[in-house]
């Protein structure tokens, strides 16, 4: 049977299904296209009207102070406008290569470039300027000046830009559009825009005189005028120029040889001295420059190219005070090259009310360069309270009286760190460390913070404070003292301190409060308050800076010179040069930067003082004097603020408590009743950490071992010899001195040792560490011995034969024996004890008899030998066998021995005395016995007394030792 009909049927079904799918897809595509067309038409219908006249408006921009008074009017008459014909071909090629490579080909919208840029940004929900043609940029800068400049650009606005750019291309030629573009764009020239001013500012030339290398730089700088300003960042500027040259070669405008030749020219060799550059000068020029840059950042449009009313936080009286300082009318500057940067910031809202970017008319001044915002320096010690101690209060639970050791310190694998004084104090409180601006405690505090949290935690905190240059790559513990890679501007330093005063809330510093552009809704920048740290930790950090100001001048830094009739919270900072600058006439360790920050409840004032560059022997000869100079500046601008407000103390949060604790003990311990007041302190602390423990003797090191031996002793029964392993820390075996040695070793293996103060040691309360042994028989403690030595001798009495004895040893405290280390025990049997035989020579024979009868069942024989004098009577001459000094003399051996003992004594027969003359008896027993001197020597002895017995007849025997009780005196009765 054939299968052909079935095949045709399947083919028919497939074709019908495919047709249905295609019809569905086309229908959906048409619907989507219709919806997109409708949506885009609605967007285009809502776009601003394309008014060509607005592209070349000469309407001025006006700047107002905090009270609404007009302080500056920016003239938009661009008198230096250049024409297309004045532009060298290389300059035109450079702009087109870097900004819009198909400028002369598209009709205002480059679809291919748009798609590439869109793919890179679609995930963000919008498009950046990488998708914009030159024509679109003109449209944006003229008609879309909004606060969206800082946010993602909406699709709606991008569609409107494209639509208006297409229309503009129909109204103006390419040459006119490019001409308009270069005359309105910002090249980073102070208080000016446009290509003509830029050529003069950077190279001292007319536009038509620019060479290839110069043209490439000017085309590149407009992408980021501040970042690529060659006077501020030569390396970045040179790299940007080279990128433009690379693109010019890529697009065929120049050859590889031309590119290499242009790149070989150092950009710094092309720049001119612009000190005499004449720009539009305004009253309060530093503040106005800051406002202009901020407006461009907020709106994407320069006030020079678009008329607008700008309302600011400027307080003229404060600005004038700062300018008085800059002009040298407050302090005398060391020379014409030394520079200064100042800022006054409102703590509560982040408003910059006054700013000084540098001394005018000095050799080092750069037009448009604001040192308060654009110069980044190491902040030195100015950040210690804000960084190390604020975070220690926050995360570690430190009180303001927490003790940190100020002693030798070296970074891991690095060099030693010194204090400014190059001395070390020993134990200091956090507050005293701030007052004295000590480096080591600040580093140690930050080190503990990073251990308890992480580097990332600290880095995020710094970012929350507004430090733009802090990254994971450059962060290190050196940040604690404002060294290493820590770089900050004066405004950033002020903002971080303002955050501390403002209960830990950071608000981005700014000058602009409102922007009004005709035909648009007012732009009111919103600056969110970001909680960088708790209000409690912020208060404690501020407290330490208040103490730095209130400290005696002799015990603090230049911050002590900030004392006013109201609370001031201050911190100083200095940095120095290392030995890499010796070759340019700067000694190793010479002063580089001097900082001072002076805050009140409402405002923070920050001042930097130093040289722009480290060259030609430019350094601070006397950092202390420099600190005093900055303090004088700070006092002047503090005084200028007084008429504006009434400073008060910042409010202590409910979450901050007082805590009284033993000094130098952490976790904090409650004082013992009757404790010496010098060992007790009271500080402030976050309430959540305000808990106290009982003061206890510290944990002791573990006892590793004990060795026990036993032996029988004469009279004492059993003797235990116990040896404990020595205590690992020998210093703990004595009561600590009020000073201590502190050491650290650097990367080269060099050890630095110094002596410093000790504020507390457990031995002052609990005594020194001691060795202890406890002896138990039948579970009962029969002996406890505490010793300074690790070898203990313990005699035991009344120990029975074959009795188990438990010997337990430990470490303990002299005045707190209840606190013990681990206990090491050993059980011995008294029957296993070796017998320690004493030397019986010269001992009394009665002692031998007592020892034998007490310690064994041995037998003994006694033999006398005559003494030569009475002092020998009763003493042993020899013992045989003699076990003295013999090892392993067991009990059984002694029990089986018959000892033969020879001792001094003498039998005396009365016949040698009775009937004899007194003198003959005296001679016969000379040195053995005595007859009183008052007895007549020629008289005859009739009787005598021995003890209680009277002897009057011959042949009665007694022992010489029987006279011992009467001291060997013979009482006689004589006949004349």
C-alpha cells in the first residue's frame, strides 16, 4: 500500500502551522511597533521647543548668597568666540576622533554608535553620554540642564535629544554646529569657557597656532575638565592626549609616525606659565569658582553658556574672614611659596558657607585651582578621633578612659612607627592619646577594629564619610595616622569632622541650594543624610577632641590654643617627608603638611598649610610653629562666626553612659571596695557596652608537669621533694614595677625596647605568681605549701607504712590562693619511699637510737670510747655500716642490719675519787669534770654526788655522762 497521501497531508499541516506562526509574529511586531511609535511620538511632543536663539544667548548667570543677595553676575558674552575657519585641521580631526567620529556623516544621530553605547548601559535602564553626538551634546547643554546630570539619563530625555538634534542639523551646517560646540564647552579654564580661552590658558596661543599635540590635548580635556587639567594632574592629562592621538591614527587622520612624534613631546614642555592669565575676576572668587564647578556637575551645563540664577550657602562675612587669612592680614607666612586652604562647613546640612583655595599672587598660585577641593594630601593626625577611636567606641566598646600601650611598634613586615616626639609613654588612655596626638595607640586601636570587623568595614566607613580616594587596594593601618596612601582634600576632612559633630550623619558638602533656569522647574539639589556611625560613638569621638582643646598647653598640641568662651572640638595633624626627598634639599623627617580642624556645635573649620610640591628645599622648618600658625588662623575664623550664631556644647545622647572601672583592665571590672583611688577611673561609653565584671585574678598559665620523690627522714617521718615546671612568664613571679619594658621588632629583625608607664598589674592586687603543692592522705589535705621557688620540700609526720599519698601541684597567686591553674597530681606509696640516712657522726647517740626505733626493726650494738673532753660526751664517733649518702637504701636493708655504734663516754670507778686529794682528781679528769674552785685542793675527798645519789665508798661505777645534767660539776665532801 502507498504512503504518499499521508506525506502530503503532513506537509499541508506543517505549512499551515508555519503560516500561522509568521502571521502571529508579524501581528505582534506591528502592535509593538505601533506602541513604540505612539510612545516615542508622545515623548517627542513633550520636548522643549527648538529655539535657535537660545543656542547663542548672551543672558548672564547670577549668583546669590545665603541671604538672597546678589554677589556675582557671570557675563555670557563669549568675546573670544572663534570661527570654524580659525581651527587648524588637526584640531577639527582631534575633536571628531574622540567625541564623534562620524560627525560629518550622520544627520545628528549616529545609530551605530548609539546601539553600541546602549548595549553597554541597557542594564542600568538608561544611556550615558557615550551615545551622544556633538549635535546632541549642544542640545543637552542648552535645553536639558537638570539635576539628572548626576543620575541615569532617562530614555525619554534621550529620545527628545535625538529628535531635537535631527532638527538642529536641518537648521545649521556642520561647520556652524562644531563652531558653536567648541565655543560653549568647558575646557577647565577658570571662570571661562570656549576654545579661545583654553588655547590661551594652557598654551598661550591663538587657536590657529595650535600644533597636533596641543590640539589632541584640548580635544581630550573636555571629557573631564578637572581630572584632565594638565596643571593639576599632568599624568592623567598626558594619558588622555595620547588616547586622542591613538584614535586620530585609527580613523586615518594621522600616520603612525605623526602619532609617535606628537606623543614623544612632553605635555609639560608645551604648557605656559599661567600665573598672569586674565580671567573674569569676581568678588569671593574661590567660592564662585566652587559654585560654578558644582553647577556644571549638577546640571551638565556651565553658567557661562546658559543663563541661570544660582542660590548658594555663602556667608559673606565668613568668606571675607577666610580671604583675610589668605591675604596675609592675620598671620605672617614664612615665604611667598607657602600655601593654605580653608573651609567653613555647616555641620547640620553640609553647606559650605566659606572657602579659600589658596593665597593669591604667590609664586605657586594656579588660576582656578582650589586647594580646598582639588588638592589631596595626607591628613596626618587630624583623623585619629574620626577614624580609629570613633570605630573603637562603636565596635570594640572602648570607654574614653580605655588604656592602650604607647610603645615601640612596627607594621607587620614593615618599619618602626614613631610618635612626633620620638618617645613613648607606656600605658595611656584613649583621651590622653588624642590630647597628645600619639601615633601608636591610634594604629593599635584601628588594628583591633579591623580584627573585630574587617578591612572592608573600615573602608566602607571612610567612603560613607565622603573620602573619594579610599579603596581596598590602597587602604592600610597607616590610615590611622593619616599616612601611607590616605589622601584627602580639605573639604573632605571638614566633612568627616562635621559628621562626628552631626551625630554621625554625613551630608555631602555643597555650595548650591537652588538653581533657576528660565522655562524649567527650579533645581533644588537633595543631599541625603547618611548615617556613617552611631550618634553615641560620634559623641565620644567629639568628646576626645574637646579634651584636646581643653588640655593644658604644656600637655597637648596646638589644639590647646583653640580655647574659646564656648566649646570647641579640635584636632591637629602633621605629616613629614621620607628620605626620598633628600636629593631635592629636604631632610628626612622634615615637615610637609600642617592641619587643624576646629568644630563647634554648628560649624566645622578645616585648614591645611604647606607647600604645593616637595622641591627646592620647600618644607616646614618648624612644624610646631606651623601648628601654632594654623591655630591662629582657626581662631580668627572662629571669631568671625560668633555674630552668626551662639555655639553650645553638643548634646550627649541618651545612649552614652558614665562608667567607673579599674584602670587598665578590659573587659572593664568594677573596683574592689577600699581599692586605691589611683587604680580607678571614670569615663564615657556607649551604654550597650556599659557592663562591669568582677575583678578577678587573671587566668594562670598551665602547669606542664611535676616531679615527686619521697624519702624517710630522721625524726620527720616522710619527706616529699616536689619539683614544678617553671612558670612560663618569669616576670609574673615578682610584683610588677610601675614601669615596664616595651619591645617591637621590624622587618629587618631589629628590636626596639623602651621603658614606659604601667597603670595596672594584677600583682598589685593579687600578688605575684607562686608555686603550690597540696598533699592528701585518705582524701584529707594534710599539708599545703606555697612557695616562691618551683622546688618544694614537704616533711610529713605520722605517716604509716604502705600508705597512699596524693601530691597535687599548681600555680596560684600570692594573695589569692583560691585562683589556681590546672592541677597536676601524682599518688605515691609511703612504703616505696627511699630512706634518707643522715650522717650520724657527731650526733648524740640518743638521736640514733630514736631514729632506728622509729623507722626500722634493725638491731644495734653500742660501744664507748673515752672522750678527750666533756663536750664529746654522748656524740657518735662512727656507725657501721654507714649508709650516709648511699642511694636506693631500701627499708628492708635497714631492717636486716645490725648497726655497731661507737660513741664517746666513760665509766668511772669511785675508787679513783674517794680518798684522793682534790687536786689529784682534778688532774686525773682534766677537761672532763670540774670540782668547784673554792674547795681546798689538798683536802681529801670523803664523798661526792652523782645526780641524786651520794657515793662514799670505793668500787662504785658511774658514767661520765651521768654528770651532764650538772654540767659535769662534781660536788664533793672533803676532810681537811
